[in-house]
């Protein structure tokens, strides 16, 4: 498996101001593999410890937060000497709020030790870490300013290509030389359709790569969905778990609408936001969904113009979206059905994933783990995505995601005329081209285009 984010880990290792690193992300996106692979390839030793079903390890952190006192215990538990040439991996750290708190002391008292923690839903973990009434010990707190975060998402399209044996094509795509890519356009579109069915969850990609059977990937999807459903009850009380399930089931229904704005009425007719906001936040905290917030003005910084009452909600993975909607495997071989399904929802979900993956990679525009879109309230026209620029050219860049080869994008053209951004991106199944400041980028190249070109063009 190839993960581009490992380059960020190498940069972190060399940083003179290195802090303990938390790799967060949904369950089963590959956090454990990534940390072990990083240790195997970049360190002399790896001390791997997991809090999953390991009360003895959690008890050590209940006794002390001091690295000096913890290290002998951790070394004995891992069977590995821990020093500056050893990567200390604390996996499933959300199971021990005290271990999360201990990262502060590793930063302050043992900065020479490289520490990487893997976890998800850290906010939920700390809420669970509150002491019971009468317990005199202080509750666990988050080590604000003492850790570095890195988000891990499902495999992007380029990583998928490498995963299914198309390493050379992945390298060609990442180089993004349009003349060299031109002969492979149809092949890349075909592979993109496979990705839209299989998605980027590592186990699903592996199953498809080993069997060339999309149904093998679908079986993985269904197993993952059952696991997530079980997690709702594991980490939430019965009433909240039921609300979470209702919101979770409503996400595909909202994406299938022409207007993909999330409507709580899709849960049930009389549903109100205040009833389900905590359930939606739970799903966002666990990285199972990613909201895209509407902004009232396309001005930097976008976060200052958010209208938090208006938003879309994307799933973590396009393959899981298809599984929840029972998309048939045959659609990956059909020239039209896949992209017309759900009124372009699959293409828009794909674009959302590529933008997020680009933001965490630290290249091009910075999505910052958040998505935004823009609606002109006067004309009711909508821009699918809008992303903050960079320090040299901070004006936001609009992105329109088209499902087919039709390049008509009235909303984007109107946006360009009114706001005159330095760059606008229209992504579709068409070949690359230029229309004034609008760059037409093939959908399969969206992630590679962001990572390679946008920062230099602004």
C-alpha cells in the first residue's frame, strides 16, 4: 500500500520543534499500518503498543503521567528499548484519556523521543475520561499546544491506482504532464469508475486488487458498515445511538437530492435540527462524515463567513456511499449509469474526498480539514466547493464538480464575472483545457492537480 502522507511523517521526524504526533481518522482507514510502516522504514526500532483491550497499559497511565516513570513499563510491555532511535507508537489512544494527557509531558520532559499516537474521536474519549463523582483525581484534559495533528483519509485516487497494480500510471498522473496523460484518458476514466465503486478504504482496495471482483470489495463495505453501526452503541447511550443511526442513514438520501443541502426532514418529516445536532456532531467527531458549510461571502478567511445553519454532509468514502445505496457492481462497466446515479452525488463525493486529502498533505490550497461551498442568495446559484487561497493570493478559489463531459457551468461563469478570482477550477470527464481563468481538469486528476499546480498558479 502506498500512502502519500508518509512524506509528512518524514518531515515531522526531521523537525527541530517536533511534538508528539496524533494521527486521527475514522476506523479502518489505515492508521495502524501507516504508523508501523513509518517505524519500519524510518527508525531502527518500533515500540508498538495498543490500548485496545489492554487494561494493563491503560493502568500504567492512570498511575503516572511522567515519561521517566512510564518508560520502564512501556519498554517491558513492548519488549523494545525506547530511545531517540525508536518510534514509540501508542495506538487506539482514544481508549485512554490519561494517555492523551500524558503526551503533554512527553513534549515537555522527553522531547527527544519520537512519539506517534493513533486515534479517532478524541473529543468523545475525553468526555468519557471525566472522573466520577467523589474521585479526587483531576479529570483528563487535552494537551492543547503540546501535540501535532495529522488527519488520515481513505486512499485517494492516485493511491488506489498504486494499490491495484497501476503504479506507473499513478506516477504519470502525479507528474501531471497533460500531453503524456492524453493517450491514457479513457483508461483513467475507466479506473476512476472502478474507484467510485470500490472507494478508498484499504481493506476494500486490497480485496479488489487480489480478486478483480468488485463484489469482494462490496462485502468489505458491508462488514465496515456493520462495524460502524455497532460502534454507535459502544460509544453512545441508547437514545443517542438511535439518533446517530437515523442521521447516518439520512446522509445518502440528502446527497441524492438535486440540492444536496442537508435537511433534517430526510430523517423524518417532523425532525428538527436541535433534536439531531448532537448525533451529527458525533459522526463528524468520529470522522465518519464531513460537513461542508455554506459561506455567505467568497472572501478570506472563509471560516469567518460560515452560515452554520446551512450545510451539506459527505460520507468518509465514496465506496461506502455506494454500498449504503446498493449501487450494483455492473455500473462500473457502464458508460453512463455510474455518473448519472444520484444526480452526480458520486462525482461530488469524490471531489470532496480529493480536496480533503489534498489539504492534509500540506500542498496547494489548504482545506484545513474543512469543506465549504457558496450560494449566491440573490440568484440562488451554487458553487460546489470553495477553498481558501494561500498567503500570496488569499482570495478563495471556486471548484465546480461535473458528473459527465458537459462543461456548461453557469454558476461558475457567473461567479468568475462577479468576483474575479485568480483561478477557477471545473472538473469533469472531459479532457483538460483552458477557458479564460477557468481550468478544466479531468475528475481523475483533481487531487494531483491540487497537489502539484495550484500553489504555483496563484
